[in-house]
């Protein structure tokens, strides 16, 4: 499954990093604590969060994450979007809560 | 003593890589927009040297946490990286408030981060334990009022060797 497949299935907004829509997704991680993601997320996972600042992209890049999903209508900061383009790691968005989008994502990935 | 068998070509098999690399990066205290930059440079360098991906991942977790601590707490700092055939050594040193009680700081959940830093999702008191879990060897020296020096060692040819040097 690719990031693009998830965008389509969950009707997510693609804010930036379109070049990364072909990235393969291996799973997901949900957290708003950056050290938690640093310590526990793994390569190819989609990160569900409400954090919108640039450090999100630093972590996504260092951990080789597939994409970031911002919940409850949050939008990426300008410099977050810029780095997303540079790293080709998409930042996606939804109006769903972290609970709802994660439930759908879990079902989709483990289908 | 080395015995050379006549007629047989003597070969030197070097374990791991033979290249040495040294580089340094500034870390600016308080500048969160650049937090992670030094660690991303370390990652790039290790990839270039074809270091095992599992080792790169652990190294980067440890260096990132150390880098963020400098940004969140100190005035300014340096990340000094030395890589040789067997070890990656990363020293992160800063001029800053230092750590009063390193043992207490190592306890997961303990944090002195400001509320602004916590709102960004940092300062959950997980940084030092992430460093400890991922580094093969971690050494922290700190002088309150002056600064902190963190040394992270990663073994390239087997984790146990460096661990036993602790």
C-alpha cells in the first residue's frame, strides 16, 4: 500500500510533499510527543499527530516515515510545508479526530 | 607474531570500513527551526559510508535527542563526530545551565523543559532514556552553570564490544 492509496481511501487532503505519494506504508504511529515518536516509530510508518511545526518533518525524515497525517483540521506551518517538499514526505490532513482516522487507517493497512 | 606461509598470498582483511571521517556542526540554543539538522548530517554521512541501517537508526535517535536538549536548554553547542573502522563517536557539548543531578535527569518522565517547549511536544522526559536505549555507550558530564558534554559511542562491528568498555 502507498501513501497515495491511503489519501484516496480516507479522502485526505494533500498539503505538501506530493512527490512522496508513492512511498510504501508499513504501518502507523499515533503520538504528539516527539521523543515518543523518535523512540518508537519505525521506517515506512504513517504518523498521526496534531503537531504542525517544522520539527515534525525533522523527525519524519530522520525516522524515514512514509507520511504525516494532521488531525482535526490542523494545517502545516509554512516552513513545515517547505521541508515536506524538500524531503518528499507528504503532509496530509483530515477533519477526523486522531481516534477516527487511526481506526480507519488500522483497518485499511491490516486488511 | 605473524606467520607468513611461503607461497601463499598474504591478505589483510579489515573488518568494517577503513575510512575515517571527522566533522563538526554548530547547534544554536533556542533555534527550534534548525533542531535536527546536525543529526540529519550524521545520518547522511553514515549512509554514504554504507553503515548498517539498524546502527544508523539507533545513532540518529541518540544524536537527535542530544541535539534537541542543546536547543531546548543551552545557549549554544557543538556536535563533533568521529567515525573510524570500528566506532562512531559523537560528542555533543554545550555552554548552558548544565544538569544539577544527572541521575535524576535519566529517570523517564523527569523534565525541566519550559511550557512553550512542552507544547511543541518536546520535554516529555523521554530524551535521555531514548539516548540510553539506543546508544551502545552513553557518557554524560555536566557542570551546573557551565555546560554539559554528552558522549555517544556506537560499535560498527558488534555492540557488545563497546558496551563492555562502559
